[in-house]
């Protein structure tokens, strides 16, 4: 995410959002400390927390971030993924990328450039 923050630092059309998957541990003060430690710039990259069930629902049913799509999981089953999701201004998913792969991150950067031309 740091690469993306640096790449799009001056681009107001691109915002980054990370959801905590352990909200019982990641309070707002904890996330603020993490942000300061990692160089997260609050005008570009937002760290969010909330109710666990809502976060898990968002990840599984709205963002489709898990690799084993279609496999029914209990709502309380731990959710963690390295996937990044590209969402356009109309809230449509435009791509899912492996955040641990430089190649995938480069595809994401290129796809953002393409999306901005639409």
C-alpha cells in the first residue's frame, strides 16, 4: 500500500482504504499509532475499523477478497487477505490484485491509469 500511496500521492482521484480484520484489537488509537509508524498519510490512505461482522461481510460478499469464492464460511471465521480491490467512483469492482506481488501491483497501477482515462 505504501507503493500506491507514493505513486498517487498528488492524485486526488485515487484514495486508499484499509479495513482492520481484528477490530477488537485495532481501536482508533491503535490504528493511529500504526499509521504514524508506517508513514500512512491520512489525506490519502484511510484505516478503518468497525463491527467485525460488517467488516467480514464487506470483505466476503461485497469485495470478494477471498480466494476460495463460493465456499460457504461461518460469519465468525477469520478473514485476512493480501488482496487489493480496485473500485471505481460508481462503486463497481474493476479488479482484484495480490498485494504481495510486484507484478500484480504494477497491473493495478496500470489499471488505475486506464480507468482514469474512461
